[in-house]
C-alpha cells in the first residue's frame, strides 16, 4: 500500500497525516482536494487549516471542537473533519502512534453522511491494517521534494 503525506513537506508536525495512493502513485484524496469547486475554496482552506492545527498539537485532533471533528462510525473508529459542506473521513493508525490516515473526502449534499463513504473509509482502514501487518506500506514522495 502506498501512502503520501498531505502536509507541507517543510513542516515538522507532531502528528503525521497521510492519504492512500493508487498503485500508479496517484492519490484520489489529493486529487479531490485539488478539484474542489472555487465556490468552496473558503471551506477547503478551513479544512486544510484544521488538519494543520491537529498536526501541530500534541493531542492531535482529540481536543478539536465536536463541530469540526467527531466520530461517524464508533464501531470502526472512523472520524470526520467538517469544514462547511466539505467532509473528510479519517482514522488513527492502529499500528503507529501519532499517525492519521485520511481516507475519503466529499462534498456533503444530504443531512446524513452517505453510507458508501463510511463503508469506503472502513474498507480503507482494513486494507491499511493488513498492509501494515504484511510490512507492505511505502511512503510516496513528490519528485520535486524527493532528494534521492
């Protein structure tokens, strides 16, 4: 499984935030972030600020207000960041401390979170756990930031 940091590469965070990449090294979550409609740019900036704030805090997202970070699936420990109509599902790495895996982003259009997005987040978490147990996690770096 390929993962990629979603934080500024020059940042030295307390918590690390990653997104899952495809085998071709593309990252659907980052693609989604980069294609959010312009009318939601303020929400996008707020979402990125929430992530930055959590990354820099020794408590991570634990102390964020419930309006911007809360549980969406308590059975599987899936959480949600909220910024206006934007939603980002994430989970704590059950294998590493201070690591958060961001799995699904979407624009909310209904009152309740669509079950398909929750199911996708749970599926991502299970795949991440299996890949970690199989020692099959690789961190993808941007070519421009890769010094190798």
